[in-house]
C-alpha cells in the first residue's frame, strides 16, 4: 500500500502570486537544509515536472505566479523577526530556482509569520500595525512588512484594490531596505546602458541592474513591441518566446550570473527580462481602459519564460530604482515624457521627482502599479536606500499537504545549484 508524508502548510495569496508556505521545523529533517531531497519534496508538492503543464497532481497553478514555495523560521539574524526563503518551481522541468525573491509573496510572508507565532507576541499589537522585520535569505536583504492587526489577529479584509487580483483586501505596505546588489553591484557592468550583442539578432541597448532582483531592461520599440502587449500576444508565439529567452540568456552572461548561455535554462527565475515604452492607451486583461495620462510608462516583463500577467514585485523594485537614476533606459523614458509633457502643456505625468525620491505609476498587462524608490549618489556611485510598494495577502487554506513517500520526479532531479 502506498503511503504519504503529511506536512503542516498554508496555501496563501500574496499580491498577484500564490504559494505553499511551510515553517522550516515542520518539514522532514532532510528538507530543512539545501539539497536534492528538499528540491524533490517541493517539486512533488507543487506537481512538477508536469509534461502536460497543468499541475493536476499538485498544489501548483501551472503559471510562474502560482508555482511557488516558501520556507520560514524564526530569524537567525539580529534585529530581525523571521527568515524567509523562497523557491520558484519550474512547471515542466525538475528545477527549484533559489536565486531570487518573490516580492509579491513577501506580503504573505509577513502575514504567515504572525499567523504561525514566529513573531514575538510583544511585537504584535492587539489593534494596529505589526511591523515584521524579515531577513530575505535568498538575496540576503532586509524587508519591513506592515501587517494590519485587529483583535490580535491578521486583518485580511479591506478596500485596497490591486490590479491583477479580483477582490479587495487589507493593504500591506512593504519597504525593501537597500535592495540593490544581492548578486553583484547595482550595475554589474558599471554602465547605465550597455550594448548587448546577440548573434543572429544584433546589438540591443540594455540597462542591466541588480535591485530587488536582477533585471535586463530593453526598449520595447527596439525589439518590435509597443509596450501594450497582453499575455496572449506573446505567450502564444513560440518564436517570440525563444527570441526573448535568447536575449535573457545573453544578458545573464553579461551580468556575470552565468558563464555560458547554455546555463540559462537551469536558472529560469533570474534574471528577469523587461521592456519599457512611453505611455499609450490600452485595454487591460480585465477590460479596463487605461489612459496614457494615468501612467508614467509602460512595462512588460517575462517570468519563467512567459509574459507575466501583471508585474513581479521584485521587478517592480528594479523599475522604481532604474526610474530614479538618470541615464538608465527606464529613466530616459520618464525624462522624455516629462519634456514632452511640458511641451504639450503638462498633460503627461513624467514621474514625481522629489530630490532623491522617485515615485512612479506604470502600466502592466493587468492594469497599473505604483512604486517608489529613494536613491543617493555618493562619489559617482549610486546607492539605493529603500524601495516601497503596497500589496495585499490572505490565507486561502491551511492544514496539511500530503506527499507520496516516493519522491521521484519522473526525471533525474536537476536543481540549479544555487540553493542558499
């Protein structure tokens, strides 16, 4: 008779993502540390690799936004409450990518920490805001999450709306402390804009940045897009996806994240690839009409080989940081729009600049998103003090996940080898 493991877990939404959450000490001992057993366990829980791409036999949602796992514990770092470890699970390959964070699920990580008593009780008010100090273990960064509390419990209901999420919830404010760096310098090549040479494609202008996550920014126009694309416009085109993955692979090499383009397939989560464009009117995935005057710029981003339905939280951080630094491709879009707005009587927004702070609103396939960043230039070097955004989170289900004792994935396990 077949048997199964029974592991306590929460299934949570955070921002526009969903994932399975675990307390580290609830996992089997072999899964509490990096290694093939932990990867195999999480793959089987999510239901990967699935050659059908549906995740019928697992907790995954068959998209990059819904095939995620989180492991949390009381923090080993001083002045932090919890350690938060994120694993992005590939859908059709036996890969758990540990190379980056999920900004959207960070909101749920803060709530989960309170739900599970990982935050000391004196730091959780009876009514008010619990300030959860998270150590993001993948990228070795501090994130402050503000969780609303009512009668000693996490408040989930509210009027905060988030494009890409169907229902309103309570607002969760996030502050990413000094999000630049992680795997290298803010600008790993030392340049605000690089020439990215790609055989068979040509030379593309690109901003390569490490902030929140590693991102390759391109001009939408230079690669034949308008910036108003929706998922079906790109994800149904195998040639377009292959082209974008080729660009991402060469950008990853240029950033020093991999040594050869062949290694990009084993690191699908990072770097991200995003393309930016000047504001234009478009119709969001929900049918909402977005005016050019509602946004400062357009951004579309690729996640795990597909155009994202909204925007990854970590990529939004990179957008805000790049927007705040003069000379990047993202900033050049804002600069031009501010100039054009003045020429047209100030109709265009062009971002809101206040000294070292930049607050922008950008358009993505599901609607709009507001983010902010504070940067400083010291001796010709840029430093990012913080980046901010608001998300929401709620528990979808809690109980146990069951996993067959045989953790064979159907293929030889092939973790990308970057487990923290």
